[in-house]
């Protein structure tokens, strides 16, 4: 499946009501495309934890325009399954297992998204009341 509206039409066919009854849920799963416009965006929500998070955000059940109660988790599972050819629902671990640990993840250096940005100047007030600029460290006092 490619677009949230296509998922929503599928939900309406399966659970009743109109596609608009489900569109906000499907938009939520796919809005991460704004940050990573290829299938890597799925690593953020297209997994079992993302489905449970969806349920926390949208509620356990909702009522569609036909007056039928449906499970939000069922809609999340449907979305993820459809995106993976109705074969499986991955876990967050499935995505993270193949991710290489980078130095910036341990607080050393900077992530790629900050490439070309200057190191921040950190100004603090010392005990004498004068400001000092320190580019290399942050004092924890």
C-alpha cells in the first residue's frame, strides 16, 4: 500500500463506515515520511510497539460512521500488515538489530543532521559574576 487514503478505504471495506473514519490513524502511521521519504520511515511506527502507541494516542476503541465499534489496534495491525504484504508485523528490535551504533549515539560528535552547523557557544556565569564562553565542555556546577 502506498497512501493513507488507500489504507483507510481498506479499513472501511473491512470494518464498515467511511474511509474518513480511519484516515487520521493511517495518516499518523505514515506522517513519518515527512522526515524520511522512503521505506526507512517505517522504522519509527510500523512495528508492534508503534501499534500499541497508536492505541494509546487514539484510544482502545472508536465508533465509525455506521455506528460500529472497532478496535484501534486492529486498524494499526491492518496498516502494518498491508505494508508488509500481509506477511508479518515486525518489532522495533527487527529494525534496530541491523542499525550500527554510531559515536554520536553515545554523546561523542554530532549526528549527520547537524553537518555543517557550528559548535554551539556555551556561556555561563562564573562565581565572580563575569561571563565565560566555553566551546569544548559544559560545566555541571
